[in-house]
C-alpha cells in the first residue's frame, strides 16, 4: 500500500517509503597452518583465504498526495511518486593472508 497524504487534514497513512529493505552477509573462510619442529628450532607457516559477500535490497510502495479531502474522496491524485526499478546493491571482497614465524629455544646448561 502506498503512503497516502491528505494535505488539508495533515493526515498521512500507509506503508513507509523505501521499505521493505534488507541485507544479507555471507563470509567464507579457509585457513591452514603447518608447524615444523626440529631440535630447538620451530617454524610455523599459515595461509588464510577470506571471501565476504554482501547484498542489499529495498522496495518502494510509492506515495499519493491529495491536496484536499474532496480530491481524496473523488480519487483525484494531485501528485504521486515512486522509485521504479530499485536495483539491489552489493559487494564482494576477497583477501589472501599468509604468515611465518620462527622460534629458537635456548638450552641453559
């Protein structure tokens, strides 16, 4: 149902503009590490893949403006507005990370 405004009465009723709207987020993560220990030395390697996907949507039921109550009763719209073909928006972000760490233990004697 569109938003309906009767100007001389200051009356507004109906659905909100730019509604319904929503958002969906999806994140994929793949990670792995490898540890190598030899004597007092240790090596650690890691890799991570992260993929983030976002999509947004909204709709618009429109607006009808009636300047007078008689125009409303007679169905004579003075002004109307509606956003047509509202397109969903979204984004995709992909990132690779890698890490390396080395350590040496000392042997106090």
